C-alpha cells in the first residue's frame, strides 16, 4: 500500500502529488513567485484571487510584527476586544457606509464569513417573520466549503460527496451569456436569468424566502460577468418581496473590479456583504460579514439575556490579522491601487479579446472586468473537452513562467492589482503562445 503524503492539500489530487510531488513555492516579491529550484513565475492568479497589493510588502509584515510583540491573540468572546480589531471595524464601516453597511462580524475565512451571513439571515427572519427561512443561490457559484456555504453554492463537483446538504435551498441559473438557457447563442440578452429569481420566489412563496446570495462576478464558476443592469434588477426583485440580498465580495471586494466592492461597481446596496481574501491580501487569514443597521437593530430588540447572536469563531477579530488588514488598506489607499485597476480595465479587456480573434476556432469567449479575466476554450466532437484544453493551456503557461488557474473550460486570471502594464501584456502573450501550441 502506497504511503500517503504528510500534507493533504486543499482541492489537491493525492495521486498527482504522490506521483509528481508538489510545486514548492519558497519566496515571492511583487507579482512574482519562485519555486524551490529558483524558477520564476508571474503569478497571474494572485495566489487564489487575493494578493491584491502584491507579495513582500514590508509595511504589512512590520505591522503584524509590532502587533504580535504587544498582543499575539486574545479572544473576542463575551465582550472582549482589542485595539486593532476596533480600529479595523471603524475603518470598514467608513469604507462601506456608501454600500449601506453599519457593523461587522469578524471570522477567519470567506467560508466562515458566508456561514455567518446565512445564520444572521435565519435568525433575523426568526425575529421579524419566522415563515421566511428558504435560501436562494446560483448555479456555478462558489461561497465556501462549510456546510451552509456549500449548500447555497452551485458547483456540482464540490457538492456531491457531501450530500445531503441543507434543505430548503433553491438555485437559479447564473448570468452566463455563453451558456444561457433562455436564449440562443448570439441573441440579445433578455435578462431572463434575473427574472428567474422572481419566478422562483413566487413559486416558493415570498413569505418563505429569506435571502438570495450572489457574487457580483462569479469567480470559481468561471469568471461569469453579468450584464451591466443584472445586479440592479436583482436588488429590485429582492426589495419587492422582502428578500435579503447577500453580496459575496470575497473575490470582488477591495479593488478587484476597480471599486471597493463589486456591489458598488454595479451601483447596488446589498443587505449583507461578506469579505475575506483581499481584506488582508492573504497576509493573514481573516473574514468579515457586514450588515445594514436595520438588521443589527432587530437583534437588539430581542428580549433576552446573554448573546443576541449565539455564533462565533475562535479567532474572530484576531489582532494580528486586523493589523495586517489595516496596513493592506493603507497601501490600497495611498498608492491609489483602485485607480490603477481602472486604468488597466480597457487595455486588459482589449488584449484578451485580441487573443480570441487570433484563436477563434479554439477560444469561444474572452472578457474581463477590472483585473478579473476569463478565456473560455471550446471542446471538440469526440476529442478533447474544453476543460482538458484549459488545463493543458494552464500547464503550458506555467512551463513558460506564468501561473493561471483553469476553472472548467475557462482559463481564469486575477493578477495582483499592482501589476504593471508590461507584465500584464506579457501574461496575455504567454497565454497566446500556449493557445497557439494547443491549436497545433
């Protein structure tokens, strides 16, 4: 019997690791990472959609070190707090006041942030209108790996091994113009995917539906970019039937689209927002769930002794994580990183679309918003699938010094937000070469 490796990595094939070993990354700087043999790669995926300010930021490391010297950790349960967590909470409230957010609950990851949001929703409606308990998510969505987050997510391969999941969860189609079930290829968008939310609410009964959760742009599902008015249409439907709107900002938040949040990019105020990833740029695990004042007030109105919300994470409000987040946000603000993303938005999209033009038999779609890009590959009848081609292209890119991530048939790109134009175009050139070799 083969000996299993000591390290069991997330979403990792143990067979592949046992056969080939892991690719060990030893150091990183800026937008580049280096493996154990000294090979250099441009990280065109920002680690995992998140190293927004780039690697090797000494100011973040120093902030974490200074905080660890004073207080490494102390629990936030039962009314305790620490200075960096309090300061970060105020900073987030000021940053997202424009989105309607009033208070924040800290956790340790995006999965935990979304789990917290779902539990807040359930308890809120238990206070206000107990008949509302059903949740609606979208197909191809990713919201994390905890049981609740997995239940509202919609990537079948992630769900199947853990079923049965939470009951009373429904799913509607993603706003995926490449695979829309409501109109033929090339036909004008009818916004029927948004209207499906209303049809589902009406079918289930508006008095039973508690919340709809969505990523402004669906990341792990293949960077699914919605029509410009999709999110506003969804907000209007939720308002019509008293359904809470949760905006999962784990990928889109903190500048990925060129705005502080994806909801703000699309001009919408949600009822709850969840953050992680870009909150610290990966320098420390930290999640956050923010809610509107009206939701928090409902909890305060409960006539009860003890905690109004019996939920918590051991490392909620971790002082070192909060210090990392504050230093990360300071970089985003002082270096005008969001404005940099806005400047690269059009050139990045144009470069990706030129790849489609050069490889029109292979590439069926290429698009981006901010610094979140997608290149979808076609399969062949009786031959390689789009997914196998995307995996092959990503492997060829890595061999050529660029790390990208395949998601099904889509090569996804989310480089650090500080990437320069020359490096960004180099990433696209490397992809171009990989696709050319694949086509041959």
